[in-house]
C-alpha cells in the first residue's frame, strides 16, 4: 500500500525547493530582472495619468510583496529599475572612464536612442501613490507646519544615497555613462543637481549643507546605510537641521526597454518633473515619525504645484524607510528620470528652490 503522507511530504519539500530556486534565480538574473522591472515600474508610476484631483492610488499583488522582501535583502527599492539592475548585475567601475562596465555596454555618447516623453499629472492637488497597507487620507493632511525650525541655520541638508545616477547625454553634456544611466563623474550625476540646488537656495538666503560623497560607489549594497551614517553625523554637528533632501532621479522603462522621460513646461522652459518619496516603518525598521515626513512632503508638494500644476508627480508613499527617520523633514526628491537630460533637471532646480524657500520661511 502506498504511503500517501510520505508522498505528500516529498511533494511539499520539492515545491518549496522549486519556489526558493525560482526566487533566487529571478532576483539574481539580470535578464529576468530586466523583464520584470518595467512591468512593475510603469504600472504604478504612469497610472497617475489616468486620475485627477486628490486621491490615493494603491497597488497590491504578489510582486508587490516580493518587492517588499527584496527591499529588505537589497537595502534599496525593488521598483527602481536601475537599483535592481545594479545589484543583480554585480557591476564594477572603470576608473578611467568613470563608468560601470562589467557585463553591460556603455550607453551611446549622444542621445541616439528613442525616448518616450510624458507628463504625469497629479491633478493639481496633493495626490498620494500609496504602496503601503496604511490608510492615508490625502485630503486630511494638516495644513499647519509639520514642525518648527529654530532660528539660525543651516536648516537644510542635501545628500545623495545613489549619487551616481545620471541622465541621458546631449550634445552640450556629452559624457560617458553606463547603460543604467550612471556615472561617477560629479559634473554629470546627482551631485551636480545637488550643487545647483545648494546654489539656488543660498541665493535666496536659505543656508544648507551638501554631502557630495558617492555612497553607492564602489559598492551599491547598503548605500542607504552609508548615507544614513553621514546624515546623522552632519545633524549631530548641526542639530538645527530638520530638512534632509535625498536627491535621486527615477527610472521608467517600458516592456520594450524604451526609456520614458517626464517633463512639463514652466515659463516657456521645459523642465523635468519631480516626485517626492516618503518612507514608512512597514518593513519593520523603526520610524515613528513617517507621518510627519508625509505632512512635510504634502506641504512641499502644494508649493511645487504652485510653480506649475504639473510640476510634481503624485507623492510616492513606500514600505521602505529610506532614512526618513533621520529628520522630521526627510524626503527623497526624484528629479526626472534617466530619460531626461541634465539641462531639464537643472532647469527644475530653481523651481524646487522657490518652493523650498517659501516652505522654510513658513516653518520658521
């Protein structure tokens, strides 16, 4: 007589092993990661186009939960295609060309690839793309200051957890970068955008500190941990800092591998759209103040939209903490995508600075 219990146990064991192998293969294979990433990225980033006004947009599903686990393992963002590619590709840098070169071709020197151009609308009001299980009311966020700033500066700290993120080269800014739109050259990566923002803020009398370290070089893993230590050290020396801006650029790629850039026009000038990202404690890391981060982001969002009604994409509320615990005004600002040009990103900076100046003054 056949032992069905034994057969069932063997079946379950084999099924578990198969699932584990599939999981490891999916998240270690650059090819499969490249196939899955666009379907996850575009599904939540571009869906905001179809809605307007103040709303909560939420995504769920098996890939969402797998992504949360991946957030913990990789210390980054599953829906950030460049981040996942970087980790799964186990890349290295070439010091001479200042580019990632292992197992991935260098991108063309000039903008020779087609790019989809899109404007993602937030409906002119505070819109939250909620990827968490928390219930958040976009309309119910208080208009009063999320915190108060002490007299005397600096109040603002600019940092880049993924400093090597870059943009699509142009004839004016014709630099060498990787196929993941990354470079260690600070004239062309997020450090350049941070320098531009610091300059614009200081012109307006807003004193700030800019950390220019490449926290994702030469190792990508644990880049947020390294930037966190630097932020905490800077705040220890300057306890009046309450606003921490982690500048990134997003990555939107469709199923055919074509990049999407996000733009709008302000005063006749084409600029890269921006997106605020707020982390939470849903993955288990302590972050009691994420609601304060979100209130701060909502106030900044309103001021960004006063610059132009489509300047800011919906706020992205995430399960990962993203160093939001370091300050009550700690947020990520995604300036455009890898499909945008540096010119478009730099053009955005002065309008970001306009909104930040007003916000700082209202919090003093």
